[in-house]
C-alpha cells in the first residue's frame, strides 16, 4: 500500500532555530516525493520536489530510500515560514497521496 | 489569475439536498483531479480525468458522488442527497502532464457545510 506519514501535527520553534519536518513513505517502487505548503488563507502550493533537487525559500529535502524518508529542513526558521506543510507521494497510480500535514509555528 | 478556479467557494446546504461544484483547470492541462480535505487531514484523492475520460475513482466516492468533464476542459462534482459527513473542503487540481512531470496545481477549494 502507498502511504505517507507525517508524525508531528505541530512543530513549534523560535525564529532563527533549525527546522526539520518529518515525512516517511511506504511504496515498493521508485517514488516521486513532493512538499506542498499552505499559508493562511491561501491555496496549496508546491514547495519543492525531490526530482528537481532545488532549495526553495531556504528549504531542502533529501530522499532517503533506505529509510523511506523525505524530511524537510531549513537551517534558520523565519516567522513567514509559519504554515501547514504536506508531504506527498506520486507512486505511479497517477495521483498524489498526501500525509496528514504538520503545522509549523515560528515564534518571534 | 490564470490558476485553477473553483465555484462556489462556500456552500451551506441542508441534509438531503444536492450540490454541484465546478472546477476550471489551468488552460491546456489535460489531467484534472478532485480531492477532499477535512479538518486535521491532508487532501484525500477522489477521482481524476485524463481529458474527458474519468480514469480512476476512489472508494471514498460513493454512489452519491458523480464527476464529469464533458469536453475535457471544466469539470463538475455533484453530491446527491448530502449527508453531514460530506462536510469538507473539495479541492480541484490540474496537471499538464507533459511539461511539469507530476506536479499538480490546486485551486482554492470549495467549502461544503451540510446542516
């Protein structure tokens, strides 16, 4: 079965602290992994995907096939990073499967 | 704004009534998706279209739900005989398939409240 697990519902940090949002997946083939972000009162939007290996707004994520993980990291959190973050898997059935999401709260 | 648009943005209906949501995808996107999202959960896949063909439906999509994309452009999602458990955000998304891989682009969603 294809599944995405985000173990933390809420991650609360202070501005300038490092951030790591955890994501684990279950898929037997070669997955395509994404992070989507939803800021308050805005639509879900793509943050980054592992294929492009980009760094967006200071966030990076590395696919670890051995640990079946795709954790999202940022070395220094900013208040404007406060949002809902969803990890998603495109596992070959032509659809994205999402985790339950983690709310990141960055305090001044 | 040339993104995915959805209408209406909010709908309050009485239990037992029918509701219909419309989605206009990004122009020339041939894949169109419907998802449902409830509080505290990530989006759950409902169905998707490749042009006008509905290629997959989730088990979540009961017989009371029907989706169409008659000309391969806009899509409608109809819920008949609504129940309180249908209260959720209904998200539409689209993907051009050929040019952006599997990245899908979401609309702002249609909130449904069944009272």
